[in-house]
């Protein structure tokens, strides 16, 4: 083994064997001069041996949540701006997370040399390295599909002809493996209405669930067509049709409206929850709302789900559908989705870990803010949210620092312009304490005009800023060196 290994150590060769690779018996290093940022360098035999490894059929992937596809066959020359230090960098591989695996040809010692993983965006000042055997240990091999996987692969490819041929043989439409994954799940990942219809007509269960958390089922998916993603326990085909974080076909913009309608008509439960408490409605209020410029079909899907009985107040680890949609409130179509949710009974004051829908909407479309306020969203409702170190802010506090002019809207519906956080901070305190260089009186003037108390006392100044000692709005403005705000407050009757 030593002769053809080109100087690779036992730990490295063991990892290569685990990944089903082999250094060819006829490997012989040659005189190979490579370009590097530090000038031309001889390529060591071990690098040549690694680049010569013959890998068995299948793909190498990173053994992490991203499961990037890996190529260990060299790569582009290291550009001058990729790594700040102009060392003798040479690329030995790369992955589809757009990271390069590089070595320093001037600093190679032993039979298990150091390898650096560097982001393609560059600007790595001093990248951290790992031994080659450790880097290889972070990879896994996905083998080629077997004949037993052909039906699942046809469904995942959206191949109606191949799937129909298999259906003629009355295959099992139940789980394909111990994760509970079914052909219908795979057809949903493919967003193939034709294959989904064929499976439903053959008796596929529209409410079949993933039974345990699973990583990307690569045995059924084409690695050149799909991105990686997790499958959560409890997920149904309806979840996967709308889940933009599950394994997804690259560049697929196929509308899901017809598929959602088809699954609902077949009896799919719109309130089925995955292990994170998410219903299909959560996904439609998260992915498309923030990720695509067009959302017309998304509002139609939300309408379909609500008409089928989807709960607009279903909570999850990411909050309610309304909370998630309000986070993407910068488009008219998304505002329409907020309207649909409110009309279906969504509670505008239901808080999750990220605050209330009104709090989340403050940086978005003002029409959405108006809709929430008209539906009873309370701008004075304390939340568990901490912003700029201030705990328990209300939407009114956040609006006092909002760059989009939402403050007047909220004050029209605010019962108390001096509402305090749980630590005693009023919106006026919060506006004055904004960590910005501009001495801007805008929010202060709006609050005072609405009746905010210019002499509201802050019992604990550290609740606003850790090192603050002043207790009153005027004292805070002076301590933070904001003379324009201080002058305005003084004219309004403030005392220190």
C-alpha cells in the first residue's frame, strides 16, 4: 500500500477506503509545477495521489446538516483575494456550498497534512485548518441507487411514465424506509401534480407522515437536481409541498396551488403538525412570503388551506402563521394574505418568541400595520422581546425607533403613550436612548405631541443603557450628547 499511496498516511488511507476510494495501483507521481499566489511550486506526491483517487459510483457529501456535494479532484487556482495571506495555496477540492479545500504547499509536513476550508467569498485572514484525515472524516458517501429504489426515484423525479409503469405492478405505497418516507412524500418534494394524482388514484394515503427526523433521502434523489434539507417527523405530503426548507429541486418555481387543492380534496389534514408544531399553513406563510417576488398563488393557497379548516392561530416553534406572514409585510400581496388570516380569526395579539405580529410588521408595509391595528392589535402590549438591550418592549416602543414612520399610526390606537416596559422604560425614554449618531428630534416631537410625559422618571437608568445614570428624558438627552433633543424637551417643559 505504501508504494502507490504517494506518501499518504494510514489514517488518510483508512478514510479514503471508508469513502470507497482507492489510489490506483499504477499511480506514479510526475513532475508537476502548480501556480499558487506565492508563485509556482512543485506539487507533492501525496497531493497528486489524492487527486488520482478513483471513487466508486455515487457521491461524496459533507456529513452535516447541509450535506454539500464534495469533489476531491482539484479545482480552480486560488485567487489572490480568496485568502489575505499570500501563501502557496493550492486547491485540492471544493463543495457545492461554494467552499474550497486548500493546502499550503510551503507548509506540508508528515503523512497527514493540514487542509483549510475557505469560503468562496474570500477575505479569509488566517483560516483554521484540520488534518486531511479529519477533513475526510467529515464526509460521507451516498451510494448509487438500487433497483429496489427505482419506484421512489421515479416519484422524486416527477417521472410519470416510469412511476405509472411501476404502479402497474401494484407496488407498496407505504413507507420506503424506517423514516416513514412514502412515494407520495417524494412526489410532493418533486412538486409533480401528475405523479401525485397517479399515486392518490392508486390509493396512496394523503396523511401518511414521516415517523422520525431524517436527513436528505439521497438514495431516492438525484444529487444534481436536488438541494439538501431535513425531513421532520410528522410531515405529510401537504407539508412537503409547501416546505421550502425540505429537500427541494433546484430552480423549481412550479406553482403548488393545484397540488394543494388535489391533496385537500383527497382528505389531507390542513392541521397536521410536524415535530416543530408546524402546519402546512405555517410553511406557506414563511417561505413564499419572504423568498419570492410573486405571491399571488401564495394568497390563493392560504385561502385554500383556511377554507379547508386550517387553524390561523396554530402555534409552532416559529410562532403563528400571522406572526410569520407579518414578518414579510413589504408587498401588497403579502398584505392581502394578512387580511385573509385576520378574517379567518387570527389573533393579532398572540405572542410567540419573536413578539407579536404588530411588532414584526413595523419595518414593512404600512397597510399591513393598519390592518393589524384595525383588527385590534394592541400597540401598548408588552412582549418578551429584547431590543437594543431593553427588555419587554411594546410595539409602540419599537415604532419610536422605526425608520418607516409607523409611530403616528400606532399612537392613534395607543391607550397610553407612556406605557412602560417591564423594566420601567417609556417610549420617550426609548426614542431618546436610540444608539444612533444623529441628534434627531422626530420621534420625540411625535410622542410629546401625543401627550407623552416629558418628565417621566426612569427608576433604573441601566434598563435603558447599561452605563446610563440620568433618570429623566432631559437628563438622558444631555448625558447622551443630544443637544437638539434636549433643547426641544426643555421648550416642552422638561426638567432634569
